C-alpha cells in the first residue's frame, strides 16, 4: 500500500532511466517520450550541457539565502530581461509560484483587485493561481475562490470588454491553452487585447509556463502575436526538470516589489541558476529556435498525412512543438494504446491528445511518432480496445 496521497491518476509505468527523447522503464522497455515531464524537458532527458552545469555547481555551492548576492541570478535575469519585453526578474520554484507573484505584483502596482482571465485556462493550484484558472473542476471542493477573478471567452474580445471595470488591474492569458485543449489565441484577438489594455491602462500578464523557453519556436509564445506583456511567467522548460520558475516584469513595476513585498527561500538558489543559465544558453540560440519552428511545421505535416483518413480526428492544432489532436471521442484509450506501442503522449481534456516532444527531437523520431499515432487514432475505438 502506498503512503502517498492519491492526488495523481498514475500510469502503470515506472521510469528507470532516460536520455534525449528516449525513456526506459523498470522492465527495460523503451519509449519515445513526447510528454517530457509535461513540457519540462525541452532539451530532452539528461542533456549534457545541463548535467555538466548542475554537477559542477553541486560540487561548489548549493544554497545560501536571498540575503546574499547570487551571481547566477544576475546572469540569468539579464538574459531573460534582454530577450523579453520585461526588465526585472523574480525567481521562484514553479509555474504556480510565478503566477502567484504575477497576481501579487499586478494588485500591488495598481491598487486594484480584479483580474480577467480566460475560460478553460490553467494557471496553477495554489489559492491565487487556482482562482485565476478558468475551470470549475479545478475549483471544486476548495470553498470560495478569491472573488477578484472573472473569466472571459477565448478569442472573444467583447466578452473581455464587458468585464472591465474601474477595479480591473490586469488581463491574464495563455497564448496557447495547454491544459485547455491546445487552443491558441488568434492575431485579431491579440491585437484587440493590446488595444484594450492601452485604452483602460490595464496590465497584460502572459502565462508562458508551458509555451515559453523555445516550446513554440520562439523564446516566448507571445512573440508570435506581436504582444508586449507587462508581466511574463515561465517555469517548466526553464529548468529542464530542475524545479525553478520566474516572473519577468517591466520597468514601471519595479517600485511595487521592494524589500519585504515578496520572497522565496529556495527561489533562485545556485543549483537552479546553474541549470537555467545552461538551458538559456542552448535554447535562446537563433539557429536552435529556427530548427524548432521547422520541426514543428514538419511534424504538423507528418500528422496531417498520417491521420487524414482517420474518422476519429476532428482537428490538429499546433504552434511549434506543442500539438493537440482533437478527436470526436474520448482519447484515453488512444493514449493507452500509444503507450503500449512505445509512444508517450497525454491528454488535454477528455477529447484531445497533447503532444510535447523535446525540442531536440529528430525528424526521424517525429515521423516515428506520427506512424504510431496513425496506428492508434487511425482505427475506430472498437479496434483500439
């Protein structure tokens, strides 16, 4: 009997080791890992640059306190600020914590409480980030949510506009709703959102926890939509498996986060910063990002070709290397069958298969995954069972 709280619907799979895009279970079976810790291992498992940076740091210094100057923080913050629309960085340990920091900063800077987020969004599971999440199933059983969040419709600017009041501090979005079915904002909505924020002097918060650090073929997903967020949150791919998150904010927000306003015991510790700097050095290379964008286009083509005859498939949606295959029926059986055939993917809601290959994936591995999915989704549910 397990002594763990049963908070996860676990698979019958235990990993023994992993390298690159390949994961090996305790029985010795190999899998093509297109989950990557849920968009975490962007550089694949045990990337040599990341491993080397972590080992060297582990032999030097693990932890002090944020009372100390930490050189790795300064280096990583400088890169994130230079390569984003922001100017200052706060380091923490996860995407949820980054979003909590964003919510606090928006409220403190504006002196207002109301924040508009989107239906079917996902921003985390702490009380603040859970309230920001536009999914009732995430809220159930936890009592009254923070009353300062309301939820607009994706790509419906009127529904956003109707919720703006004199107490509105910010609008908080994901450019691709990962947990919400791999659904993207469109350019018209992005442009109108930018105009609304300027007109009403609202902060724009973009949650890049799943889409940031190269996942979409850009450093940040918002770059595809010509946005300039006031606040950006990142995590997941930032540490390639090491727990770390960051909130990036513009110059005019600096005064709101002075000593004592926010903090984190472990945020920005030397181990995390060594990993982050190795990740950023690798991912934020122009040629690397161009390859990611090209791989994403090729994978979309492979999937379209492999699944075009499938009656089960409703739509294939992708941006860079985040892909959703929406089906006319529940996908749980498809995901199980793919796992049996050696491909790891996951759901994004009941009817969407979410695919998150490492950014270092090869074209051969992408083709292999498409072939497996053709075997799985290309059949009827009756065949899969």
